[in-house]
């Protein structure tokens, strides 16, 4: 397909939100061009070969949050997307020779938990019901544009609509919403349960991509953020995209091209071109300038406003707040090729079993997770890291040679900023060894089973995928960086403080994870502006005044 002669929209960044946004914009009749720095689209949701014969999801690695409406609207299943549910959600090998399995059926989870606490097993139904009740309310909000504080009449009515939604809740549910937005996951879980393993299983979600102790205020929301999703119509379930996470973005790219979107790879944007009318296009690293009626950025807010836009264009207060935007998920990712499955001491055997097909969490308690955080704050790396391992080749034989496997290792906490003059290029191999040692303590054959590994330190995540600070969510999911404050109060409606410039990445509402919702929601606002004439030159002065 040839590039459009006249382009309505340029999208900077071909990750899943950029592709989603492109599809919706093209469906509205706009001419769209996507510019991707790497040689493959998909951003952090890609599948790549990292050792001959071994392929895996490179960065993002599991599915649940991908919104079902996005799946339907973009015809992803028709383009080959197939998601296999985990037989159980999680398996926790414990240091005392025991283990905990969570998921499958409620009765099965209760039976497992009852081995540690009959009271906890009895409380599980009420706990799940509480989470689902709150998640139901917030699922609707994820599909909406947040009201801009200090905005116009439309924003006032949007805020009123949100208030009415919460007014429908009974007092107990309102209290649950407050708890989940403001409390720490540790305090929340301590109030519900008494046994360490079940608190660890649930508390892990609170520190995924979150550089915080599980006892840090606000981590209860991160826990909630990870239960919004569904797989194949089943809420709260996680699964594997056959072919890896790249199968999601490949399907999105197929649909985008079918709708007339032109996708440029090896097209690194170095500057958003701005004049008195606003954003007029972009300049590429190779010197080319591409013009368009508007520009949409699917990148971290810090990358957009501190590196791609000349500082004098932006308000000083806005710039100061962007500089303070919190980006540090303390995540260390590694993919490994295995000659055999891990043989866990607590559940021996290298034949495929349901615990191999789950999320394997190596963190036996909230106290363990908290110490991992303290270590990273002090030393840069956790001395006993939190590790989640998935082995997708147990359900998808396209990823590895027969009889062999690939595993994803998602690890916390590894600070992007190291003390004592250390840098990640010097210590990444040692950190990877430390992660391997952590898994080997639970599965003694693991180190010898590793054939090859692909390491992504926080610095690698930033260099390879533009994840500033290695932040997988494009910014921490803290109360001061959510909803109307994502990324900055007054600009939560996907419109940047530069006319004709929009944002559609995970640094906007509703935040990180492979959801497609920032891209979908941003497209709705962009289409609205095209239809209203807001992007016409004759309205530019009025528009710029509104954005101040």
C-alpha cells in the first residue's frame, strides 16, 4: 500500500494502542498513517525469536485486560486471534515444602485455602463478590473520557454522570470503592484474610509493574486494575494468546491495513513539528518531514513532551509536572529457552501438569514482597526478588521445538536508577543469574535446563521499547496519576496542551496493560473534533485559548 498523498492523522508509535486508535479513526473515514521506530509493529506486545527455534512474547506476556469490545470491533478473532485460558490462575511453591493453587473453580480454591485457614476459605466468596462489584462500576469508566477539571459544560455533565453512577451504589459498596482507591493492598488483604499464602497470591497483582511495597497506600487500586479483565467471556481469567502477544498486534495491523491505514516501520520520529496553528506533522530521524492535520502520540508522556516537542511550546507549569511524572515500574523481564520443564520440589515431575500452565509466583508472603521493595530502594536490586513464571509452550507448541519449552520470567523489584555509580549494562547478567537462582531454589533442575536467555533490564525496556524508566505502564498507577489526572490535570481528555496534538498511549486513561482502551477512547475524541470543525484553521485561535 502506498502512503496517502494527504494525511489526516499521523500516529507516532505502532504499539497496540496506536494500532487500535488507527483502526477506529480509519473506520470514521480518516486517512491515517502509523509511524513505528522498530522494524515490527506491536510495541511491547510482540512475539520474537530469541534463540533458534524458540519464540516468545518479548515484553508483555499474558492476556486478560484486552477489552472485549476492542476484540469485536477490530475483528481480531477473524484475523486469527485465539486465547487459551489458564486451567488455574496461579501456583505458589512455598519454602516449607507446601504449595497453594488458586483458580479453576471457587470450590477448588476454597479447598486449597482451607489447608491453611478454614476462615479464609469461607471468606473467599465475599471477597470475590466485593472485587467484582467495584470492578463492574469501574469497567464502565474505562470506556469513557474523563472529565477535565476546570473544563466546559461538557466536562461538568461528564463529572455529574460519574457522580450519579457512584450514587447508585449502596453504602457498603461506596466504602469498598474508597478502600480500593486509597488503601494499601496489604492493609486490605490483612483485613480480609489471616493466612500468608492467599494474601501473597492476591497481593502479587498489587506490585506487578508497580515499584512499591504491598503496604504502600494506593496499591489496592493496582490490585483492582488487574481484575478488570476477562478471557473468552469469563471475568477475572487470564490466558495465553496462541502465537504469543504478537498475535494480538498482528491481528490489529491486519485490520488496520484492511481499513486503509498505512503503516511505516523503521520510521523513528525525533520531533513533532509545531507552529502557530499547532502540530502540523513530524520530522523523522532520516530528515523527512511528514505533514498531517493532526498528530497522535502513542508514547510515554515524558518521551512526548520532554524529547519530541520543543520546550518553549509548552507551559512552564505543565512541563514541571511532566518532569515529575512517576515512571519506574522496577520490572526485569527475561525469556528463557528450556530443554525440560521445571521440576518443582513441592510438586515433582517434568511432565506437563496444570501448575506448569498457570502463573507460577515465587513470593510466599506480603512480607517477602515488601523486603524485595526495600532491597531495591537500598541496593538497586532485590536480594530475594519476586518472580512470576509462565511457560506458554505447555499450551502452544508453536513456540518451541518438540519436547522443549520457553518460559517468561517477570520480576520485581529492580530499580531503574542504581546506586554507587552502577549501571544496568554492567550488572544485567548478574541480575539475570540471581533470578535464575531464585527459580532454581524451587525447581532444582531449572538452571541446568536453561539453554538460552533473553534479558530485558529496566534500561533495555527503555531503549528497546521507549518505556521511560522501564515503566511498563507508561507511568505509575497512583491516585495522583489516574483518571482526570492522567497524565496531567486538565488534559485527561486525550488532548495535549498543543492544538492538533493528541495522546493515545497507556499514559492516558485508563492506564497500562494490553487493553486497547486508551487508543479506542482517544479515537472517539479525535473523530469528534474532526466532525465539529475544531481542527479547521479558522478555529485555531479559539481552540488554543480553550486549552490554556
